[in-house]
């Protein structure tokens, strides 16, 4: 598979929606993930990422302007032991709760479908990272309607064992702007991953469409020690 420049990929798409990147740093030392959200409506743009005990949550930047919390207020990132869960919706909690009961990532997502936001039927994208005892692997998932037909839910899981240093995979909700919004197609895109969290955060944020970008989360996890570095960028300040 061709390796893409993640920054150029973002610059070429004014509305990828919400996106997850997971991979390994170029020096092979860090498990890397990034998650971003974008918005077209005032309600969708009125958000910030805030840190929690086990991850992050979305919150209204200005609570007085929040018209509908459905589908936009959730925990995108949570940790369960040596596992880091990253998703674009409240399926984060589903994965957390069912994996805590010894179900697998894939099994937990069988209880969920795409979002109930007709006519877009936004895909649910999810990722999981296992980092422990010097080992690292990850998986990505997408639950989507069948070419916009809500009668059928298509489920795809992509697993990556012993990832190659300097590479990762990028999945996002929409192929681009439109009405209805066209769902992501194909397998996750192979992208290059740098060593430096500052460089990666800056590059991602500056590549996202200036009008539509809302928030960005980036985390580097040392594969040997488990030590974490986290960066959060919010377009709007919390009132």
C-alpha cells in the first residue's frame, strides 16, 4: 500500500469529519494516536476536548449555545489497563464496558451500528491500542451503512500486529463534504508517523481546514515504560 503524507491528505479534504490515526513513531519507541473532530453547524463546532482521569471528553465550549448533546458529547478516549480506546462516539464506553467483561474489541462493536443521524448515517470509527511488556499492536474498526442504505450495517475490522516503525493508519468518517455526507470507503490509509509529538500535533492542526476544525488530541506512549505524552488543541476556549 502506498504511504501517504497525512498532512497533504488532510489539506486535500475540507471535511473528513472525525478522524483517528494510530501507528508507531519513526524511531520505534512510541505507540502513537491522534483523534480530531470537525464541525459544520454551530452546535457541532461548539466543543472542546477536556482531560479526564482515564482519557478525554468533549464538552460544550459555551454551554448556553448547546442545542443538542446527542452524538456530540462523549468520551473519545478511555484507558482500560494497558489498552487505549479511541472512537468518534459513545461506543468508547461500550468497548470499555464489554472488554472489561472479557469480550473482544470486535465482539463489543457487534452491539452497535452507525449513528442515527439520517441522511448521513455517520460511520462509527473506533481504534484500540495494546501497549504492555514492550509489545504493541492495534486495531481499527468502521461500522457504516450500505452506501447510505440504513437497512444494512457493514462492519469492518483491521488488525495490525507488530507495527512497523514510522508508519500508521488513518481512518475518518467522510470522504469529503456533501449532502448527504459520503461515508469513508476502503481500508484505513497508510501514513507516515514522525518521532516528535510537537511536530505531529502542529502538522495535523495546521493541515485541518481552518473553518471546520474544532479539536485535536495526540498521544505518544513509550512502548517500554508506558509513559505518556499528551497534547490537546482546541479552536475555542471553554466559557
